[in-house]
C-alpha cells in the first residue's frame, strides 16, 4: 500500500477557491479503482493549515492518479493558493499478514 500525505497553509482570502478545487480532487480521486481512501482535514490547532491523507493500492495506482487531467489541474491551481511551500510525502507501507487464530 502507498500512503501519501500533504500539508499546506491556505490564507483566509483563498479558502473558498481551495475548498472548490479540493472538493473536486477528493471526489474524483475516491472514484479511482486504486484509491483505498482520500481525506482532507484542517488542523484544529492551526486554522488555515490543511492536511491531505491518501491510501493507494500500489505504485501503479499512484502513477495513474498523478497522470489524470483533474489531478494535474489541481496541483497547478493549488500552487497559486498556498502561502509558503506545500509538504508532500509518499511512503510505501509494508502490510503484515494477519495472524491466524489459535
């Protein structure tokens, strides 16, 4: 499984535009076959700081996702809305096999 996290700061003046593009991004991403989960949160302790959390089936699913027109458009538009640099991390998670009952 691949986990992607992203963190960014959005000025109050850009909140509406951010929610418009983010809502679309989350909705369309969740429709992709390789998407296991896709979430957007705002930090309760730091208003204006947003956090994306995504889980993908495998690297092929991530590669497919990043090539979608709506995803490319999201990244392009997001860069104009953030204050400072956005932080994104991509991690491969090794899943342990389930333990059998004794």
